[in-house]
C-alpha cells in the first residue's frame, strides 16, 4: 500500500507542476499579446465574444452588467 500511495502522490504532484507551468505559459502569452496590441482590441473583434459571454449569464446578472458597463450607470444607480 505504501508504494501505491507514494506513486499516487507523485503523479498528483507532477500534475500540479504541469498545470502551473501551462497556466504560467498561457498568462505570459496573453500578456505579450496585450503588450503587442497596446491594449487596443478593435470592437469588432470583442463584440461577438462579449455577446456570447453575456448570453451565458443568468438574466439578472446580465442586466446588471449591461446597465453598469454598457449603459454607463453608476454603481449606486444600479443598486
């Protein structure tokens, strides 16, 4: 049982290291992409992604986000 437990712990630790490394590489790539584009992504590229993400939200959350960020209402007004 000890050898099996050691092997399982070793595999789990390797999985954690791999996932952290992958996450770090993805974050680096995203940061480089943002740096290359100076943070200016054309609205035509963002709009479909934003619409899809908003559609996945529950109606109440979607309405709050639309009022706050797209209609420009203050947090106090939305509350």
